[in-house]
């Protein structure tokens, strides 16, 4: 990386913020690093500084997204409890996105750390495929492995009807947990 082409400090952070606000798809740290001619670790630090200033940036497995509150105010949100085997992860996620739902996160309750949350921001079958591919490539464990498959998702859609229909399909598949 040539010193003369690096974008420095505050200017770089302002560009990162602009690019995140302009994109609806996640931008990876690697892409941001190439655009600014710095290392990915510098981008990680920049994002941490932006978050510390109150910018609503979410880190997902596919990159960073800007989660502006005003974009979410008209959405219907629900937290659902689910339980399934690893091999049913695709079925669960595809069922949700096929109903126009965004899977915002996954949450589990850990006996020592309390609530653990991982950001997902999965909106389409393409996002599901990318998530499952990354899971396979990295051989990482799902958070739900800590709780024998039990986990929560915050899901979001344009209407309550979409949420209801998707939950009914998950119920029929034996994935949705209910009291």
C-alpha cells in the first residue's frame, strides 16, 4: 500500500459512513480496506470508533451495514423462539425470507455470560446461501449449539400478516417453540 494513496483518519471514517449509508447490502471490511488503501484491521478500528460515536453500524458475517432508525420505524418486529437441528438451519431461514422477513439477529442465553446476540441481517435466499456457505467454510458453530438448538430471532417485516404466516409454517415444521 503506497502511503500517498491511503485515505487517512477522519476523512476515511467519513467515507466509510457515507458508503454504508448509501448501500443496502453489507460492505465487508476487506472491500472497505481496498477502497481506502488501508488494512482490514484499520477498518475494524474505524468502525469501532464510529460505533463509539453512536453510529448504528452492525457487523454481520457478510460485512457492515448501517441500521438507521428511521428505516425501521414502519416495520413490524417480533421475537420468536425456535429449536431445530443444524441441518434445518436453511429450512428455518428460507422459510422466513420467503415470507418477506428480515432475520435481524440470533440470541441465546448463556449460563455465564447471559444473553448473547449475533447480528444476521438476512433478507433473501441469496443471504441464506451466503450464510450457510460461510458456516460450512469456517466450520464455525452456531450460537444455538450452546443451548441444544434453542434460540431466539428478532424478525422484521412490512406487515404482521407476513410474520403470522411465516410463524405458522415454522410451527408446522416443528421449529417454532411456543408455550
